[in-house]
C-alpha cells in the first residue's frame, strides 16, 4: 500500500515533466519569430527601409529605398532606374510579405536570406544581395535560394 502512494506522486511528476517539455516545443515557433526579429534588426537602414516598405505596401517608400540610378536584378532580369523600379515594384512586389531569415555581411552591403510571399501567404526563399551607397540601395540582386 505504501508503495502505491509513493508511485502516484512519481507518476504525476513524470507526466508534468513531459507536458512542460511538449509545451517547450510550442515555443519553437516563437523562437523562429525571435530569430526573424533578430535578423531584421541586423539589416542596414537602407535594406530595412525596403523590407518595411514592402510589408507596409508602400510603393513610394519602396522606390525611395533606392538611388535614382539603382539596378535591380530580379532572377536575371535587369531593372534600371527609379521609373522602372516603380513599375516592377508595383506589379511584382507590393501586396507581398517579406520576412528576413538571416543576414550576412558582404562588401559594401548585405546578403539577406528572406522568405518572400507575393500574395502574403506561403512564398519562397530567396537571396537579396543589397549593395548600399549613401544610405540607399544602389543594387539589389534577387535570386532564388
């Protein structure tokens, strides 16, 4: 009889420990969000301006993230200058969701691993290699990851 009373608290303790471990896996999602937030915090001001503008759906701010003579290379297509960048962003970027997954330094800029969801859901991973000049993006090389 004493053994049964000793086993009940031990079983309850084991069940409680398993529950909190599985609860810990639920925070895995928030760790991902935290990692994304941490990565976004590492993005230079010019790149951050672009990311924030895309997510806000603000075409003028997207275009304003670039120099007047900037070049966007979008998977091989070359888009040059503010007018072409405006058309491209209006047709292909605005309305999407951009999440920064990681950031690596590169000469005169940064290499961002992102998830871009053109319709706001799902999406695909890509590398956004931003070259900065005078606080703006002078070149954006966008390639599938």
